[in-house]
């Protein structure tokens, strides 16, 4: 799971670990992490870094501009891996496609409401997530049927999918 630094706390990390969820996130630059960045040469994997009785790994690497960055993870990275920095940033960059897909879902599939009722708003959100997942499933199946593989490019746009849904005759 690729998450932002807002999840860099012992509660979230212990929750990921309890459910055996692999995670990767940038570390928040608190005083301890700042000290790590000052003294540890990149690339380095600090095994069993402790934060409030929660153990995880901290990986220190240089970004493309030579700036030291620290990532928290429970994935076993090897600091001797020549492409460690590129691999970490490549993996973490997958988070952006996830955020983009949620933006698409939000704008394409979510009904508009002014209701303050939590249950109505929750229903609308869950229904939009269902429509989004249905769109992705249909898009992948069509790609597989026509091309034999799915390369990540959409043959069925979200707008076209909605048009098809609206054209379905509910009475018959």
C-alpha cells in the first residue's frame, strides 16, 4: 500500500503490520527522522526502527536532485541494490495513478447532493465506488477481448461508460 506521510504514525503502521499489509510511505521529518537524515549516508536500510513500540524499516535514499529522503516500510529492501533509489520512487509514484483514479471517480461517477445526512452521503460515495469499479472491470475485459492484454490505457472512457449506462432501458 502506498500512502502519504499523513499515515506516518505508530497506530497506522501497527495496523498495517497487524493485517500483514505491505506499505511504503515517506517519513514525516520529525526531530528523530531529521537526525537520521543528517547522520545516515544513502542508500541505507535501517531495520527495526522503533516508534512508540512499533518496529518498521526506514530506507534513506537520495532523490533525483541529490536530496536525502526517508521512507517507512515493512518491505525488505536491500541497501546494496544499485537501483534502490529509483525503485523506491518508482513504487511510490504508483500512488499518483491511484489518486488520479479517485479524482476521475469523484467527478465522473459521484452524484451531487447537498444533504447533510451521513448515510445518504455514504451511500452516494459507495455507489460511485461501485460504478467506478464496474467501469474499470468492463474496460479491462474489453481490452482483453480485443487486444489480448490490458496495458493501462482506457478503451472505454468514463464518459462513454456513463453514456452506455444511461442508454440502458430500465424497463426491459
